[in-house]
């Protein structure tokens, strides 16, 4: 098997494609949550605690060269809130998926068994006829 055909087989497997779709959707979801936190949640929180804009919170640290170094702890706080929201939403999505799986498995377990294939029915009839003929 050539290297190209092996790569094609690997790249076109369902798991690789599913992973690629998941990464792309996850990146887009991350942007949505980032916008939600920065533009919708943080302004009211900052207003409630005295008009603070978390993105602007920083400590100016002087250096011997004279160039100040900013320690941007406000953006760090905002990133922690982003993470908490993303983790909670993912938890809720996974919980919903698991509930749907359990419901589907329960329906599968209570569903009547599928009828046997016609060949199995014919074989059983032949067996029964042979057993009846021996008596």
C-alpha cells in the first residue's frame, strides 16, 4: 500500500472528518462565547461593581529600561469567566446527549425483536419436518 493511499484512507475515515468538524464548530462557538462575555456579561458586572471595565484592569510595572510592563489581570479574569461559561455549556450539551442516548437505548431495549430472516424460517420448517418424519 502506497503512502498516498494510506494517507487517503486515514484522512477520509469518519473519526478524522468528525474531529475536523468539531474543531471548526468549537472555534466558532468559542468566538460566540467570547463575544457574549465581553459585550453582554462583563459590562453589567463592571457597572455593578462601580463602573469597572475588566479589559482595562492592569498593573503598570516599571522596569530599569524605563519601558513600563503591563500586568493585565483584568483580561485574565475575563478569560477565566469565558472558560467557566464554555465549560458549563459543554457540560449541558454532553448531559443532553447522554440523556438522549439513554432514552434511545431504552427504546431499543423495549422494542420487539426483529422478525427472523426468511432463510431461518425455512430452515426451522425443514428441521421440524425432519424431526416429525423420524417419529
